[in-house]
């Protein structure tokens, strides 16, 4: 495995996390009380994990692209 492939794996994991967030948001609409708070916390944690995976994956995937790091900005989900 090379650095570009590793970056792609991080990006795939970010996408899996975004899909899971979408599933949890559906459940959040019908939840109440403690369950609602737990789902909100879980969703917030997944957002952060997805953001980290996306940023790491993008960094690795384009590591050897000349000039990329000097002009790139972190992506916020």
C-alpha cells in the first residue's frame, strides 16, 4: 500500500461515517429524552471523526502534488 492508497482509505471511511450520520439523524427525529441526547452526542462525535478522516485522506492522497499543501484549506463537513 502506498500513501495515495492510504489516503483513499481515509476518504472512504469519511464517506462511511457520513452515511452513518445520515442514518442517526433519521433516528434523532423520533427520539426523546436521554436517547435524543445520546444520539446528538454520537452524531457530533461522528462529524468530528468524518472531518478528521477527510482532512487526513485528502492530505495523504495529494501529498506528492506540487503546490497542493501551500494552497489547500481543510474541508469542513
